[in-house]
């Protein structure tokens, strides 16, 4: 007798029938997501893509999560996408959201474009194609009780369907933006919108108000390639969200990482794979290439170096890695139920890595071409600056054959500058020669309690004025930043007690409206008339940026203001020379002005500014003293010093 158990066929059929009835009771628009709808219903034609056929997210895997933010059961209400080019985001996100809403989640929709022309062209080329090739044409009809109406439900700027409509409007028309309550609001290329419609306010704010009546059911998408940092709308919106990055696994070590353009140092791999340059080890990662070969037209060196293991990844692995990728938030959203995404063209399966490197090579130092590279390839806003420095520009000025604390014979005099922080004093010593030739002799950091003038860190600074350098040289003048707060009195006390007419407090001012001079000398009455050097830092920063970014010298002929740094200057020092940028910012009154803006630690940049001021002070003293000039005369001073250094 067989005692084994088994399911009889009738019971199996009964179970299937039960599940069938349960499935029928569940609303279909809850079960299906926006991405599932797209893969089930959309077909792309040659008119809109070079890869026609059924829509598949495998052609842009990073778009699936963003697309599903527009599913009816998704809690996400706002999505900001800051992107590069050729990433299929409009096709895979916005168009899918439109088709999904039209088919299974009937609602009022508004699609906002920068101009009327953009609306009309997009409707003819993309929206009509979406409707015709997704089985949606039968749903397009005008909802009206008038049987004699000629309305078709499909016009140049309005598509009607049961339970909703899609309205296409220009961001330049306030009346159109205000017309109807909107549940699904789609903004395309927001950086191309005007800041405001005359007398009506921001077009984005006007349109957003149309969604208020839908409360938590509304969905808003902001989509754009960024433009310039100071006026990029998508950058501001991206910053409000959780700033998601798309992480993909290395095919060799499996560790997740964001694809980035070339980073000169910071890789986490073993030293054995590091690049040795002039005795220093660098660990570059990201998109790596031989710049010289690329300039000659050979792009075979272009690979992607893993940050974690240092292996070089060929582009053939890109799709495989992206299919295993995931979005990771890098910040906490400042707006409830809002997500923000950034993605560059490095992820594009349509644009090759070599093409991106070519764009970079062709851009060179041309600001307009560099902006296009940042905006279109990297999907990043471009800093509109005229005085910013790049790391490669300043790091090349380091001379690995020049020992620290050795003064060149061509130098005329030495200066010192100090920047006082809460836990340390950073000091730099410079030598100056003809036509503002400058050598960075040494950069020193003294740690201690900087609020106590008798702390050892201050004693180390005081000792510098007695230090003997090459050929018996000594510091002529030292300037110490007095700051604006807690260390000001300490700096004044130090210069009063230990300055000995060599060290003086310094105070920086941004405005140059009161004088044409770069500095002036004032007195501090509370400290017996102690001289304080007041400098107008913007003038020095402008000149310093000009000098540090000059092209390479020709042989032994140096341009005016050529800088050299000794061999032990750190990479961090050079990085700090690049953290201040000259940018356009808006004043409270709405005017645009250009100002230096700090983006990180900048002690090195400040030390160069203060040393430059010390050099000018020596030139002023020599001009008005031995040379009996009324004002500073650098050329005469340099001629005066030349015989003394031969």
C-alpha cells in the first residue's frame, strides 16, 4: 500500500482558482509600477531612438528607480534630476510617467518647457510617438456632453483623456501656468527658465501652486542639465533633496563606487599600484587617460581605474556594472518626501568614455568650452569665475630639486606670514627677487593654545625673527592675521611684546572703495600706537591668481611674478590654493556682483596674500626711505637691491 502524500490535480486547480479570484480583487493600478507599465506597453521607433524596439530599462538601468517614483503607490512627491547628456532620462522617466498616468492613473498633468517652440516640437516628435506606439491613441478623446463637437482631445498644447489631461506650456507664460489645478507637474530643463515672469514671480513657484489642492497625492519632477553655479535652478533643487548617487560594483573587487572623472589622488589601493612622480606617490582613480597621447589623437589609454583596488576597467564592463548598480542617498532631504539625483554622462551607454575625454581635451582652458564639459558631460554646474586656480596649475610650480629653508642667491629679501587658527598657527616664509620673483622657502604648522600669548606655539613663531637662513639672511617683515574675533587681542599682544619692529598685526578688508592703495598703515591706540597693516585682500587675490596661473617660463626667462615652491610643500597646501573662487553672487537687492568665495580650508591662499602684502610693505619702506620717493616704486626698489645680491 502506497502511503506517500501528493496533491491531487483537482486540488491544484482549486488553489489556482482561489489565487485568481484574489488577484482579481486587487486594483491593477496598485500592482503595476511605472517601470512595469513601460516595459509592458512602450515601443520605441527609429523616429525617437537609434535602438528601436520594446522599451527596456537595461539600456539605462539607473532610470528605473527614478521612474518608479511616479508609481501611484510611491510615497515620493518631488524628484529633482541634475544630469549630463545622452542618459535617456527624459525618455525613461518623464515620458514613462506621462504614459503611465494616462493609462492607469488618470490625472491632470502639466509639462513645462523653456519656450513655446520647445512645447510644439516635443509634442510632435515625442508625445505623439509615445501615444501612438504604446496603445494609448484610443484613450485620447475630448470629454464633453456635446455630441456635435469637433474637438478630438488632441491639439498642439493639450491632450485630453478620461479622468485627466496633459497640458504643455511655456515657462514664459504666467497665465498658462496658473490655469488649472495640477496633480502631476513635470518641469523640463529648468535652468533654461527665466528667473521670473515680469510682475508675477518665478515660473516654477507659479506652477507649483497649482498642485497645492492635491496635498500628498501630487508629484513634481524637476529635470535639467545644470548651467552656471550662481544661477543654476536645478543645483538649488538638487541640494534640497537627499542627493543620490548611482553606485556600481567594480568587476574585479566588487566594491561599490560612483563613476567620476579623473581624480589625481585619493585611491585606497595598495602602494604597489601607485604612480611615482618626482619621488612622491599618487593614487589616481576615476576616468584615467594619457593626456599627451590623447592630444595626438590616440585614445587607447582611456580606462576607468577603481578607487578601491586600482584595477583598470575597460568600457565593455559598463553595462554589466550598471545592471548591478543602486542609488544611494548621500544627505538627508530638507523637504519631506523629496528625492534628488545626480548622474553624469560617464554612465551613458550611448556616449563613450573616450568621447568625454575628447571633450575635456578640446575644452583646454577656454571657459565657455569648460562650462559645456562640466554641464553636459559631468552634469555639474560650472563656477563662473575669472580668478580661480586649478590644482594642476599650482602643483607644477613645486621644485623637487629645491630644499626647504634654502634662500636662492637671486633673492633680495625674506618675508613671513602667519594665519592663526584656534589650535594652530600656520606660517610661511618666502624669498622675493626681481619683478616679484617669489620662492616659497618653507611652510610650518605650530600646534598649541593660540589664545595664550605665552604658549610654546607663539614662542616658535617668535623664534623665526632670529632664525639665520642662507648667507646670513633673516626675515625683514612678518605679518600676522589678527582676524575678527577671539585671537585679535592675542595677536596684538604678541606683536607688541615680541614683534621687535619686525612682526606686525594684519587685518584684511574686502572692499577697495576707500583707497586705490593695496594697503594702509593704521595705529592701535590700546597698544601704544602699535602699527597695524590693513590690506585690501581682493586686489592681492586677483594679482596672486594671475601670477600663479601663468604659462610655463621660456628657458631661464621668467615672467613677472613667477612663483616656485620648495620640495617639501605638501599636496594639501596646493589644494588649499584652489579653494577660493571668484564667482557671481546675488546681493539682497538682486544685483549680481563678483566676489571671492571660499569652498574649503584656504590657509595656504591667505598666507600667499599676506606675504605679498609684506613684500609690498618692504617696497614702500624702501621707496619712501633710501630712495626718497613719495609712493611705492617697485622697479626702482628692485634695481636698488640688485647690486647687493651679486
